[in-house]
């Protein structure tokens, strides 16, 4: 594809999750002819609309970061601008130390600027440990460091265990003591590099955010569910002449003179360029013949599995606490790791049937496989038991749904940024090939879309976006600075 974007070359996009669809949408903007191949029978990947008790809900991701432009911008381009809707409430809680406690404000990914910000969540000993940060010598972070390891060294394990873990776990379903600070919380990594004291660095970030005056909601939803976004983008792709083929898993990818040959479900396509927008294990298999080095790196990407339990109740029988829901620190030993009070959080859910209350829980973290071996009925039962203990909710649900996301979330361990740089270096040696999606630059929706746009730019000869993302991944969760 030419750098001017006026080429009518044929580009095959492998994968119709939000990254693949965003890439296809952008390629059509650049004048390409596009074919999207999707292994499953539906588009959308981890974005899945559904229904429970007659009410539309999300059975996958349910919100997107609004303080980056990519996701909200794509929604508007796909005709969903009038359906964008911020949460009705952003007030969340922590279920910790035997009670629902208000989520502290004035922190960056759980790390406070002052000990007082975590009063009520931490013990007196934990608060006193935070104060010691100012007296400690600088902790060198080198090229990367685990979030939990660094934060615990500076302000104590209690901050990690009670706050950082549940916040990070909500995004990665991972272990804070393994997750890369550089890749998962880049703003905190930069603060650690530029300040001797972590709390001082957090206060600087908070001051910077306040001076920047970021307005508007942190997160955004879509009336009818975030799961309607990929459907709308797919419709826009088809309306502009793009082809989307579902039930067509790509079997092989081969470089040949002047382009690429893609084999998919008995079908063979010739392409001038290919965008690979699939999970790391699938990408590894597809790239094994042409880039064994990239494939080897991709095989090292680990994934976490999880399940979402969605429950609907009669409003007259279900009194929920105020707020959007709660997170659960793993150290508290509960089964569920979070609960979203969907009817409180999203006005459109409450409006669809005022007599129904919808909430959901999530279970499963990286390496935590035993819970996910249980059948759906058992996951519903343990969710109800924890919900009763946390909120007092003891009604019988009208309906329940269990959605399993096996190997759904790629893990970003220490050194992830270097692995991504190596993968891209290997891929760059093959003209007309680019990779994008959650295994690389961030697991959130804006991150996946940014990754897709960078891949399209790369095919057009512009490497600046890829280089920027590789050096500075997109943070997938707002860290609370200035709040």
C-alpha cells in the first residue's frame, strides 16, 4: 500500500475482533480493497452483546476509556455518536476486610500521593508504611519492573494487596507482582524514573492532570452495549465495499512474489498486504513459516481465563447498594474478583425494564484454574453466596448467564515492551505484513484500535505510530490521577 493511501491494493485482515475491524475500516479510508477473515461465526471478539430477562446487556467488555480518542472516535464514525453514554455513576467500592468500603480517590492505579488517601482501606500499620516512602533511597527500576514489586518496596505490600491488585486484576486478570509497570501503568513507570519518592511522583502526576484540566467522563458506554460497536463497524465496512467472511479460520500464510497467499477454510486468497489481528497463539501458528523468530516470541505470551456471571432480579426483591459495583482484593480470599451493578452504572439498562435489576460478577485470574473447572450452576451459586455476604442480596434471580472467556486476556509480564519490539522487528522484515491487537500495545478497546491504526500506517510506509506505541503502550485503565 502506498504511503499516500490512494492504492487500490487488496489487503486481507485476519481476525474480526475490534482491532481487525478497526484496521479494515481505516484501510477502506485509505482506498484499499479489504477482505476480513474471521474463524468464528461472529464478529467482535471479546465484545459480545447479549440479553437477560429481556434486557440488553454486555457479556464481554462493557466500557471503554474515553480520555483517549480512538474508541469514541470509531464509534462516532460507525454512526453510534448519538448512543454514546457515560456511566450514571462512577462511585465504586472495595469489598475488603469484611466490609464494602468507598474506593479511595487521589491515587494512580492504587498508589496514593499521601497516606491519608487510603484511610479506611488500609490498617494503621499500612498507612504508616506509606509515610516511610519519603525517607527511603531511590529504587532503581531499570528497563522495566513488576508493578507490585516496585510499589511494595516503596509503600508496602498492603497497598499492593488491597488496592493495586484489584485495580490491575480488573483489566488483566493477572498478578500485580508479575505485571510490567512499563507496559501496564506507563505513567507510574515514568514517575518512578523521574522521582526518588513514589508518593512524590504520584503527587506530580496529580498536579499535571489537574493543570491539564481533562474534562468529560473517564469511561464511556454505548446504549445497547459496547458489544454493538463491532457490529456497527462491521456494517460500515460492508457498506463501503469491504468483505467480511465468518467461519473462515486462516490456516496458512505464505509470502510469494509481489504479495501474500492466505489459505482459509479451503479458500485461497491473494493479497498485496496482510494484517494479522488475532490472539498470540494463532498469530504464532500463522507466522511460523515466514517468520519463525516472531512466532517463537508470540508463543511466550501467556493468557488468563475468566468467566462473567450475569444475574437479573426483580427490582422489588433486589436492593443494591448505591454505586457502580465493587472490586475484591485477592488477599481477602473471596471467589469473585469484582461485581458490576449494571443497572446502577448504565442508565440505558435501567430504562429498558425499570422492574428488572441486572448485575454481574467476574471470577478467575491468571493461574487460577480450579474455579473455572466448575460448571455454570456452581459459578452462579458461588457468585450469589459472595454477593449475599457483600451486599445482603438474597433474592432468587429471574435468570442467570455464564459467559466464559478461555484464554481471553494476554498477560504483560516484566519485559513485555521488549518482546513486542522484537516481534515487530521480525515482522518488519516481511514487506506487506503487520500485526495488531491486545497481545501488543494494551488490552483496552482504545489500545486495540490504536494498534490497528498503527498497523495500517505501517503498511503505508509510516512507522511513527508503531514506534510510538512500542515505546509508550496505551494504558488500559485510568489510574485516578487528580480524582
